[in-house]
C-alpha cells in the first residue's frame, strides 16, 4: 500500500524534474548575462557590433579604425597562443577573454559617447 502511493507520487515528480532540468540549463546558458562559449563566437559578435555602429552612424571613422585594430590585435595574440606549444591553455584563454571583455567595454563606450559620423 505504501509502496503504491510512493510510486504514484514519485513517477510524476521524476517526470517533471526530467522536463525542467534541460529547460533550466538552457535558460542559464542562453541568458543575457552568460559568458560566451567560445572566443571565436565572442570575436564575431563584437565584429557585428562594430559594423552595426558604423551603419547607424554611432561610430566615427577614427573610432572604427581604433576598435578594428584592437580586435585584430586580440586575434593575432590568440593565433600566437594557439601556435606556441600546440595547445590553447586555460590561462591563455582567460587572458584573451579578459581582453575581449575590455574591448567590449570600449565598443560600448564609443557607440554611446555622443559622437556621430556626421
């Protein structure tokens, strides 16, 4: 009797947990404050943000050149890390991520500094 009532309660609870777990992890992975999964994806998003700033006129030519040079420098550094030693270590990845974070702040500041291309 107790075993049957336990089965009745446990089965739906396990079913709900099985459905909720993947949804919670997906929401966490795609949330607005989540870190990007790869350096390349982050570089691509920042490149897109710069292009959008040029199209909207939020970035001047000089700002665009400076931001593009910063992105190129980060790509060169990443390529160097990947070539040297044959492995992109966690320390190297963390350094590149920090530089990408700083670059992201620069993009934001330049896009919102009130200067227009016109």
